[in-house]
């Protein structure tokens, strides 16, 4: 390993002789960087990813060791870089502050070089093993999420094939829901959702019609108008979908399951309370179910079905705005128009 490849120990002390003693203790196995105060130390910590440990004095000019720990807490770096307080101070409250701010250990001056070398090397090794384990766990979680997503999409596509669709419907619902929610959150802060939640909602949305697997083909693919009795059976797909989801909760993480269940049950509710199955009105309907509801209607209008030809985009948007396809939250309508309705305008 070349010198440039070595890990770095950062020594922070305003007294030069203290830095020299510590530097000589670790120079054989590490690159050494030095700082005379906390401000210099933070600049090095922020700019050099090779830093694997910080040996930190508490009482320094410009910025104290306690302030360094506070800043490392704010940035989250305290979770990945062990900080050893090397001090002659015997101030118990200050030392407790250091521990509470995440200091790994307190080493009293004057130091014993061989002793401190063993302690710090052991902790660095522990941090390295923890990082390796966390990286491995992250990799496994990512793989599991990919498998789960693949299973979700496969299940959704089975339903779409039964419904005479190519499987593209669920992909469009997912992408359009995401696009709409991003726009809605920008336009109306009261509906704000973090990006991670929008991603989960987008994933969950593809299971909105999972209950159709329980609907007979004779009704699901009937080319003509459904009778009143047939329509009641068709409407049951929202509740039946929730029953299916309740038997496969381990297929999804907790949040995605919650979103999937709610969207499945409530994507046919209406803003005026005349939807089904629960007759919810207004913001009793979750914002994610409202978003999936309107994009589901839109995609149904622009797609060919056994009982109708596709409508052009502009006609479909106009039908939604005219209330021909149910009633929607006015704010959702505005965000829909901005995110999707204007997409064909040049």
C-alpha cells in the first residue's frame, strides 16, 4: 500500500509537543494530519475521507473540542469516525459532555504511547468491521427490495393480463402518481411528502387493482355495459384486494404495505363522498389514494379497453375537469393539470 493509500489519524491539539508525541506513536501505520484548533480540524474532517480516527484535545483556542463534537454530531460524522479525547483536564461535567456528544473514549495526559496505540487501533478495527457489516446489510436489503419489487410487479402484471391490459397500465400509474405527487407537494406545502415516501407510494400504487384477481372473467372483460349486480361485484375488487394484501404483508416493508392497503381500498373514493367502498369525502381520503385515483381515471380514458376506444389526451383531461369521471380535490386537479394535463402542449 502506498503512502497516499494509508488511512489518516487526525491529531488536534494547540500544543505542538503533544501533537509530536502522538504523531510518532502512529506514524508507522497511518498518515498523520494535525490541527491546532477545532476549526482547522473540522475543515480536515470535511475534506479528507481517509480520516479513521480523531485524537482531540478539549481546551483549545478558536474552537474547543466540545464544539468540534457538536459539529460532528450535526453532520453525522460522529457515527463513522471514532473521537478520542486526549486531555489533561479533570473537569467531570465537561468530560460527561464529551461522552454525551459521542466521544468514544477519554485518554488522560500524560499519555502512555504503547497503551494508547493498542486502545485506538482496536477501536478503529471495530469501526471498520461495523462499517463492513453495515455495507453488507445495506447490500442485502437492496437486493431484497429488488426481489420484493419484482414480485409486486409480477403480481400486478398478472392482474393486468386478466384485465386485457399489456402490463403497461401499472407502470404508467406508478410514474404518473409520482409525477403528480411531486408537483402537488411543490404547489401545496400542506401536502408535503419526503421523496422517500413518494417513491414508496409510487411502488405501492401498482397494486391498486390487485383485487381484480377475484373478479370473474365474464365481468372483468365484458365488452358491454355491466348490469347493476355485475357492477356491485366489480366494485368489490377494492375490498378483496385488501383481503389479499392482508395475507401477504411480509411481501412488503411496513410503509409500502400501509400505502398499498390504503390505495387499494380507497382509490375509488370521491371528493364528494359518493365513491366506494367507505363513502369517504374530502381529505378523509389520503392524499396518496387521491393521487392514484385521478391518474387511474386518466389512464383508463386514454387506454383502449374491451368496451371502448381510447380518448385523446386533451379529451381525457377535459372530461376529468368537467366532472364526467367523478369529483376530485380542486388542489389535486390543479396539480394534475400542471404535471400531466399540459404535457401535450408545446
